[in-house]
C-alpha cells in the first residue's frame, strides 16, 4: 500500500488555538501637559497647532499655566484652540496621560494617579533606582520617546534633536569665533579672496552630518573623522558631494586639529563617549579656536571638556574656547518644541485610534520599543541590566 503524501508537517496538522480578531475601538484621550521644572529646560511637548489638531479629534488637553511660555507660546495661544489652562499642578498630574520633555522628578511621580500613562524622555544614564521604584509603586505605564522606533527602524526623536544639535553647534561656534567672545576673529564663511575657516567634525552620525551641512553651507572647509567606514560613506552620499573623510588615526587627526578653527565632538559610545582628543592635542590647537563638545551629555570626547550651562556656556583652557552645554536643543526651544510636537502628535492620534495604549503597543512594534514600564512592571532589558532590576518581557504581558 502506497504511503499517503501531505504538503503539511505533523505539527501543522495538530489542532491550533483560534486567533480571534482584536477589535480596535477609537477612544478619546485626556492629556495633561505640566510645566517643565528641570534646570534650563524650556521646551514643551505640544505646540498650539498640535493641540488644535488633537482637540479637533475630540481629545481633551489640560495645560499648566505658562507651560509653553519659554518656547514663545502663551496660554492664550493654547486656550484659543481648545485647551484648558490651570494653575493647579496637581490637577494636571492627575490626568490619565501625562506628556513631559524631561522625566518627572520623584515629587512629580507622587502626583501621578495610579495606572497613569507617562510619555517623556527617560535619560537612562542620569536615573537611579528610586525613580523606577516610584513608578512601580504607582503601577505606571511609561514610554521613553527616545526609544520609540519609526517604520524604517530609526529613532525619530533622537534623530530630529540630533539634527538640531548638529546645525546649532556650527552656528554657535561661528559666534564664538568673534573677537567679542575672545575668539580668533575669523568669520565662519567664504569671503572672496579670504581662505575659508577650517572645521573638524569627530563623528559621522546625524549630529556630524548636520554640522557638516551647516558648515559647508557657510563656506567652511570640512573634515569628518569616524572609525565607521559605513558612516563615512553615508555622510558623503547624504551630503551629495565629496568631502575630506578619515578614520580616527591620531597623527592625521592631530594634524587637522592644529589647523582647524572649530572642532566639533559628535561621537557616542555604549556607556559613555570615548576620549578621542587628549589634553596634549588640545594644547596644540590654535589660540582662539573653538571646541564644541556636543557629546558632553555622554561624558564628552575631548579630555579637556567640563560640563557648562546655558547661563555660562564657555570656558577657556589652553587658549581654546570650550562650549560643553549638554542640552543644546533647549537653546532653540521653539524649534525644538515644534520638532518634538511633530513626533508626539501622530503617536497620540494612533493611541486613540487603536483604543488605548495596550492596543497601540500590540499593533505597533516601534511604539512597544519605547515601553519600559507596563502597569508597574519593568519591561526594558537595558534598564534591568543597568540597574540590576528584575524585568518581564513585554511580549509576555501584551499579546
């Protein structure tokens, strides 16, 4: 008797669990927008235009008075498009959904209602265990917007703020070169008959790319250094022109630093930025030249760097001006707020259309990537590894 052949495996012929269709029912959101209290933080999560779009979809927005004033948005701008304004901080933090740029303080977490949804930055390297313990006690669901992935696998919040930081670094350096700021008096531009200024960029990521764009646009000679040949090829392609690129070879880098007028540090590491430029190399730079250490929030890639603030952004060491402010986008708070708002608004609309955060996370892997707390349960392996805290895989909690 001939053996029956089947196109199916034995496992495929076994009875399977029925997969039921998940019903998406659109819901209305109640969003609280508190005023930022972190030092020198001037950004706001939603602009009046974004609030108008969300209100037109039937959502409720409660904003703390003067939340957008540092970004140039008055309370009247928000109230005219349908937002509710209050002076009561507790009332704002009692909303089911809280939007913040900076992560909340321990005091602000205490104001959150149990089971609330928090969407903010996480800034993992600056946190401590008490922050996560406080979220767990309140059974908070928390999303870190810097970890949310786009459809193409990029991190939209990180990218747009990196674009801003890269462009700004060149504009700030241009001003610092002026004699009034104890610079060498060079204009970072291309004037007929005058040799152009020299700019060295360490790091060929998004910050480096946009710094190069700005510097080239002003007419400077640009040299980009990075150990990733892929990134160096990519920056050439994205800029649409041939520029000087090199791997990080000490002799070649030192030669470029000796001649440059501006050096921009834009390289990151896993836990902190590697020290690329030693103190001895800085000593050999031209007097009045400028160092912009954009990677200072990760420790900096210049050995001579020290963290500065927007109030006192520079110091001079070895006759070289150092600018080491960790939060450059906050200097351009209106532009940064618009950029952040453009990221938040579509995700908030998606959460509503999917019927809540659970469904939105279930249907959107990029959004799930930003989840680090789910009803008080830690779901981020990177947080777990960094602080030694127990965690659960989000896929086992949301399916």
